[in-house]
C-alpha cells in the first residue's frame, strides 16, 4: 500500500541529513553538541590531519597558563583496565605564545573556539581572561579550576564553593566572552560547586575533569605515574560523570556540558538524555582520532532512527520512576 501524499507531507520521514543538531548553551549556539575536551586534542591544529575542525560543535584547546610550563615528571600516562591515568601537568608555552603564534593559525578554523585557562590565583584567572577579551576568533572561555590555588594552601580551586564563586565573579568582570566553568569530580557536593559558579556569573558548567586515581606494578613496586597519583578518564568514569551531570541538572539552573568516557554516539546520547546540552570527548581521541566526526554522524543516524527531528528534543528526557 502506498502512503497518501497528504500523510507524507504531514509526517515527512526523518533522515539523518535532516536532523537539526544545533544546540544552545546559554549565549553560545553550536552547530552540533560534540566538542573536544581540553588537553586531549592539543591546540586543535593537531587534529587537522584527521578531520576538518569546523565539523566539531566546538574545539576546546588544552589549558593555557600565564607562564610557560614544562609539565610533570615521566611517566605521565598509565593505562588501566577501562580507563587512562594521566599526570600531564599542563605543559604549554604560556599565554603570550598562544595569543601571538597559535591564535592566528587557529582563528576561523573551528566553528566555535573555546580557550581553556588555568591560573594559580583568582587574580591570575581574571588577568588571563582580560588578556583574551575581544581577541578575534575566540568564542568562549573555559575555566579549569581543578588546578591548585597557590595562594590558598595549594588545594584545587574547585574544592571550595566560596572561592569558586569569587573566581568566576572576577573573571566575569574581566571579560565579555561567555564563561564555561569546568568542575572537578573530586568533591563531596558537586551541585554546591555548580551553584557557586552560577552565582559568580558562569554561563555554563562543564563536567567532569579527571577522577583522582593511581596504579602500581606490585612486582617492581613502581607506581604507574611519575607523580604517583593522577587523573582517571575514559569509559571507567562515565557512570560517575553521568551521576554528577544528573545532580547538577536536577539542582542548579545552569546549562551543562557532559564529559567523561564518551566513545560513541550512544554515550553522547546518554549525557544528553540526562540533561546535558552538549558533550566533550577526551580520551577516546587516543584510540580513534576521528571520534568527533564519527559521533556527529552517529547522532544523526540514531536520532533519525528514533524519529527525532532535532537533537534538542532529546535533551533532558530522562524518565525516572
Ligand atoms: C591526557 C589528558 C590530558 C588532559 N589535559 C587537560 C587539560 O589540559 N585541561 C583540562 O581542563 N582537562 C584536561 N583533561 C581532562 C579532559 O578534558 C576530560 O575532562 C577528562 O579526561 C574526562 O573525559 P574523557 O573520559 O572523555 O577523557 C585531560 C585528560 C587527559 C586524558
């Protein structure tokens, strides 16, 4: 039996190509919800041999600091059963090099460019943000607050909601760019930290950064990482990340970007279902450097198969009870 023409017009089939993947994250509008996660796709340029940077919803560069940093002692990576441990230590050539050398090469290549920053003090975060304000080619800042507060007992900023609110508020005053605050999972109450960041004026939250972990070879007695303790990422952390996205979405009125263990479109859809407006992909780049365009295509196919015309229809569709 053929479908009458009228019915066809009223319910046109959803094809992968016709799915609208655009999402809004506060003031940011992305062509699709798939972003790179900071530190895992270099400065973006390193991915160019594998895919056109404009295919990502956004490219997030690895953390930039005020001064150049050499990073941590080797070994900096250790594989575990279902995750990766790292203690890279934010090696980079500093903000001057980024502004003068990297940014001119990057500008215009990504459809949305997010610069991830880390300071050793609240004032340094604000200084870095001010330095980037108004630079052509930058669409948003992401604050890596998992780094130690050298003025506050060397504890990560992310552990103290009062400091987080003050930090974000100072950055807010220093820039007109949208701010994404990236949270650490190594806290008791993730919603309290997200609420503090929102009170300080963040436009969005991204989470999670890596979970503290370690590995050891019992035969040699040597730890897997030169720093002994490092950050766990990859599929092992996905359930923790989903739980934390859930807690923030449920308790705080702020757009959320989900990160943690995403390797394919199904993983990305899980985060969107829980309420994330977009996702970032990190460790999966090491196994398959073309993971970002693959997940974008996978989203189109799965959403079309599920009859969704817009990815936005999937966001926050978690059914409890
Ligand atoms: C090797 C490596 C380097 C990373 N470097 C950074 C970084 O420079 N800044 C940052 O905010 N997060 C950094 N991260 C954390 C990731 O951006 C991401 O939050 C985390 O790995 C969880 O996502 P995944 O499981 O998809 O990797 C790094 C992670 C890895 C594995």
